[in-house]
C-alpha cells in the first residue's frame, strides 16, 4: 500500500437517538445515528415513529390547500344552499 494517502483509522463512539452508545472503528471519532439495533423496529418488534408526522399538514398549510374531506363538505354545503335558494 502507498504511504500517507489513507486516513487514520481510530476508535469511534456511536451514539443513538435512544441514548445507546457503543464503540467501533472509523475514520471519524464520533458518529450520531437516529436508530440502532437496540431501538430499530425490525429488531424490537415495536413500532417507532420517526419524526415525519405532520409533513402533509405542513405542505397543505404552506400552499393553503384544504384537506380532501373538508373540501367535499364545503362543496356539499354550497350545493344545499343553492338548492334552498332555488326553491324560494
């Protein structure tokens, strides 16, 4: 192997979002991950929601969209109002 072209390979501490830490080897000394083998749903059998809730609502608020259920209700209410006005 050529000398002085490879990065240094040191002990690294891996820290998970659940608080679990373990030591491995890497070219960096600290690694931070969101899920590990102790808290991953595949290994634990428990469902864990990663911070992704609310993305649809955030998109709808950003572009001022109505949810599909509320859009149908308002159009139904407008149809009912138009029908009652026609009868008068």
